[in-house]
C-alpha cells in the first residue's frame, strides 16, 4: 500500500528501537506497516476487521479486542488514517497508557 509506505519514514523516526512491541490499529486489508516493521525486528500486531490472514494480525474491530490488548504492554501504538474517539476512561485508551509512543495521522502524510 503506497500510503503506508509513505508513512513508514515518519513512524520509524518516532518508534523506540526494535525489538519494541508495537500495536497498529487499523492496518487495513493490506496489512499497513505490520510486515515492514516485523522485517526490521519489531514485535508487531495489526488490528482491523479486514486484516490479512496471519499470526501478526487480529481480524476484528479494535473496540472488540481492546480489553485483551490493554492487558498487554505496548511500547508504541500506531493509528494511521484511523478515526477513533480516544476517551481517557475507555478500555481502548488503556492500550495507550502503557505505551511510550503514539503515532497518528489522518492522511497519508505525517501531520
């Protein structure tokens, strides 16, 4: 996916060094940055209802698996071109609390 590839340099500039644990919310049917980051040594999981098959992906709405994901520690969370209402009291926001970094963009270009 071209948009994911365009976003990769921005994300790499903000992630902690590998082998950090990274969660990509909204990886899409092409897998977003999951394979690119896995090839660089990151332990990454992509979540999306249209995610590809594979052990690095959860094919689900983020909100449906947020409890399970919040129980794990993430060094960084990526949400590129995803609109999610983050509320401090929600289970979804607990995924962010333990992470050290959060990368987000509403376009294919960093904001």
